[in-house]
C-alpha cells in the first residue's frame, strides 16, 4: 500500500491502542470497527458510537477510518480490527485470496452512489476517453462505477476510461469540480449538490443489485466471540433504527455534518434523505448483490467464479434478532 496510507492506518490503530477507554473501568468489550469510505455510508456506524448504542449493549465500540477496503481487509486479517464496515467487493476479493470471512449483515443491497459527470458531458459517449474517480480500486465505490458504466453501455478498458483512486469522497468531489477528473462515483451527500450546480448523472444506479455497506468479521472471531459480535450487531441495528426515525433527522444530520465537515445545510439534508432511501432496515444480505459482484470480478480473476457465495454469508445472528421481534421493536413494527 502507499506509504502515506500505511502510516495513516498505523497511526489510527496506535492511537486507538493507547487511548484511555471505558472498557476496563466498566467491563465493556472493546471492538474496533473500521470503515473505508469517508461519506454518508458510514452514518449508522457513527451514530452507534456517538449516541451510546455500543455502550448500551456492553461494547466499547471504536470506529476508525482506513482509506480503501483492501487496506481495511488487511487490518482485519491481522486482528487489529475486529469488524469491517465495508462492501461485498472487498470481501469477495479477500475470500478468493484465502481469508475466511463472514458477512453477518448488510445495510445496503443496491448501489449507494451516483455516476456524476461534468456539465459538458451529456451522455455516455461523452465519457469515453475520460477519467473518473473512486474511493479505492477494488472497493464498493469502484464496483459501483464499473456496474454503472456497464449499465450505460460502456467498458472502462474498451472505451479507454481511466479510473483513479482518491481514498476520500470529499477529495473526489473537489477533483470533479476542478476538472482533474470528468466523472465520479459519489454518495448523495456530495452528488446532489453537484447536480444542483449543473453536473449530470448517467444511468440509474439505485436499481443495480450490489452488497454495499455490510458487516464482516473473520470466521474464527465469529466462532469464538459470537456473543460480542451479537452485541455489536444489536448496537448497529439500534443505531440504524435511530437514523431511520424521522424524529431524529436533525440529530443525525448534525453528526453527518460534523464528520464530513460539511458547510452546506442543503447538502447535509440531501445526504440524510439519500442514505435513508438507499439503505435496508432488515439488514439481511441479498445474494443476488454478491452474484453481481462475482459476475464482474471473475472476468479479471476466473477463480472468483468458483467461490461459493453462500459460504461467505452467516445470517444466524440477524435472523435470530428478526425472529425474536427485535427488528420490529427497533423500527416500531415496521422492519420491512
């Protein structure tokens, strides 16, 4: 990985290790949850930490931003991170490399970003030979962009479209505005503002099945620390219910605004509405979204086509929570 990214990851993990925590004093179990995209897709995780849902469930939950899903997966493999808050693309890539991971829930089963292009690009043909920005090569934003290009009849290789990794959606948005890139895969908190300023959207990515924001753990961690994983997932579900409750909209927007350093209240409102619309309450994993990833990725790595996707999924906890009535309780009887 690039040295500056590696240094940033080491610093973040080192800081977490040294920071005084309440887990020792209050008996809470420390769980480091890493996320790879600095965008509104991390909203539920931020709420779980800031609004006390982790603490309520006996977890000292600590979120850490690790730019790029492949780097996040590497940290999960070493054990420095216990849970990954990332997408199916990186998970499948890690699985074909031999890492035994389990996806235990998913808050998004369709593409969560828009394919945004500069005002002078009016259609798919205008994007040929141009440059587009994504969070990381091999992550969900990258896969969203590739599937979006496919939807509008383009192919990055054939149509000489260069794909560049920026690690941060704020930086991607700025690069698009300055003309450094001509297209980008962006969440609504950034894309809608650009649309109001005359930028165009290509395709309708919301209809594309794709396991985006999901919760992943190592299989051995799930086996040995099942009660911890269950408590952490309960906390995230409760946080997700809090986000989806219209009464909490202002509080959620405040967290999103602060975390993303937003200066435009309209953009923050757009980000909230976009996130709620594109995320799933039941948090179960749609295998169709994994198959879509597999279909695309096996073109570059045939071994991915041999993966048994069902073995990547362990929904035992989320199904228990649904059966017990916990999901209906969290969403006021409206978990579906």
